[in-house]
C-alpha cells in the first residue's frame, strides 16, 4: 500500500524508533510524532493511512486525540496502545471511535494484523466516499420525475406498477428509465439499483 502511511504518536522516543523499524521492515511507510499536538499540526486529512497512538501521553492523551479527530471529522482509523489497559478504558476508546485497542507488551503479529485491517478499512471507506460523491453529482442532473422513477426502480417496482403509481404511460416510464441509466452512467438496471440504494442510505434520494 504505497500511498498509505502509519502515523505513530508516542512520547517515548524508544518506542517510536522500535515501531518505525518494525513497520518499515513489514513494508509500511511510517512517520513518528512525540505528541498529539505535533501530529495535529502537520496531518492533512486527505492522507491515507492509520494511527498508532499511545494512550498515556502528557498534555493530550491518545483518547483525547481520538476525540479531537472526531470533533474535526477526520476519519483516520486509530489503534490505541497502552501498558495500563483496563476494560473500561478499552470500552471508552471504542465508544470514542478507536479502531482497535492493544495492550503492551506489544506482540508484533497482533499489531501488524491490526494495522493491515485498519489500512484496508481506510481504503474502503475513502473509496466509498469518492463513489458516493460522484453519484451525488450525477443524481443532481436528474429531473424530479426521474428521481421519483429511480426511487421506485430501487424499490423493485416493475414498469407497469411505476406507470400506475405515477399516473403516466408505460412508454413514458421506459423513456425515463433510459434517461436515468444514461445520466447515472449505470451499466445495467442492477447497477442502477445499487447506486440508488447508496443514495437513499445517504439521504440523497
């Protein structure tokens, strides 16, 4: 994953160095930061990757950094690590949106597996965001009537039923569907239905 970076945030310089060595050996791009503030000062949310955060850091803890990411709507997955883990702390981290919570001493295989899952999640989430943004642009070109037809097509209604419900002819429904397929750049009706479901889930249909 050449475009992905693992961002390590830990006030312990030795930990940062050892994690950098481990992760680079495993083929990851790595950047380390001595504090949450140092990370926030330089990170651009358009960058793909994941965070590995120490829970206990001065000034801003790993959990507080996770909460700050939420406040900024930055959706980078965060893996929190701690040498003083408790069940309530793990629950608090997950409720705050942490991707994973791992106790020290770290096992290399457990950490690397968690990072791989976090990077996969980041890729899929960002790809879905790009796809949805493109669908919204295409859907904005639809007329009000075409949006009505698309919603009924997504609900699995046949053309005859759509014509009856909207008070238009069967032929008019076919024309609308043809225009919708073209505007939405859908390869098939099934492809169009998947697009419509994504738009409905996001409240844009």
